[in-house]
């Protein structure tokens, strides 16, 4: 399926999704959300894909926020539906059973930060800028930003950023724990692909299980989280990948994981 507002490329088990409205700094509108929704379904249905990378087309922005022109024409009820659409799609992104990396190559403001926060982790260019500036428009974040940012950096940091609408550069986002790694602008995709390739070479059953356990255990008490982990550990032991991985270790060779959910 061809898209107008995004680009989806698949190579060697790694899918790269570009937000593709560079003239509008890749701003999120209804049309882009509809295409993103369809693309995420395609990624989940394609069993050959091991890792998904999100980044922005062009050299200036990952996503510079919601499309303010479109937003300004919405009624309050339309605005509520638009917010809910974004929340549902970013929840779908977060729930993908494969690892997801946000490669933030420029401005990640408003919905851009919210899209990145819905990924498993973020690598940022040294030119990246993050922020939730909705307060300066008389609004609040509407695509999950008030919830995911607070869970990642703590309530007080999140309150400061959201209440002030202040933007922060990549090094400060790294200090806050929002970003995993800051790369030179030129080497960003190289570093992201290196990490993606490493993850893609691992057993698919184990990757899926690890992500699920971390997500489900994050909001549970430690004992419950460990029980979730215990059950998942037992199930991964039954996989072909586990048999291959342990055999390869004993035979002193590299494992050849098939990536099948068996």
C-alpha cells in the first residue's frame, strides 16, 4: 500500500517509518494519523519484521507537533475525537510486540515528543529539540504526553516541562532520562540501525516476552511483576529459539534464530 504522509521501508527484518510532511515539519494531522494506523497494522501482520524505527523525513524535524491549521478549525468535540484518535494510535504503537526505536532527528514538539515517548526508547541527534509546548496555545498535551512523560522522567520534571511549555535540547533530555543516547546528527541512523540489527538478530519469542513482561510489570508491585516474569520465562523455555540458543552456547557457535512463534 502506498502512502502520502508517511514512508514505510523494510530491509532485513527492520522496518523504518518516516513521517513525511517535511514542508509542514512533519506535523500530525488526521490524514497522517490514518496512514500511521494502517502502517502499524501492516508492521504487526508482517512476521518478517523484527524491529520498527520511527524518524522524520527531511533534515529539520522528527515531528514538530500537531497541525495547528487543522486544529484551529476543530470544534471542541472534534478536538476531543482528534485527541482520542492520537491516543489510540500511539497506544497501538506502544503495544506492538516488536521493539520500537524513535530516531529523533530534529524538532520533536507536542505530538512529536508524544510519538517518541510511545516507542520503547529514543536515540536523538545532537540537533534534536524536545518539548510539550501546548500550554502556550492555551491547551494541554492530548496524545498521551501528560501520562507517558510523567512515568518516564517523574511527575515533577513532567510538571515543569508541561506547565512552562519549555523546550529542551538533546543533552538535557538525556540527563532527564527521556533519551537513551545522543548521537552526532550525521551518525544518528547508523547508530539506530546498529542497535536495531543487534535486536533483530535475537530470538523473536524472547524479545516479545521481554517487552510484554516489562510493560505489564511496570505498574505492578515487585512480587506480582516477578510472577509475570516467572510465567513468561517458562513459556520461552518451550520455544524453538530457546532450544537453538542453549544448543549454540554449548556448541560454541552463533545461534541461528528462526524467529517463529512456536
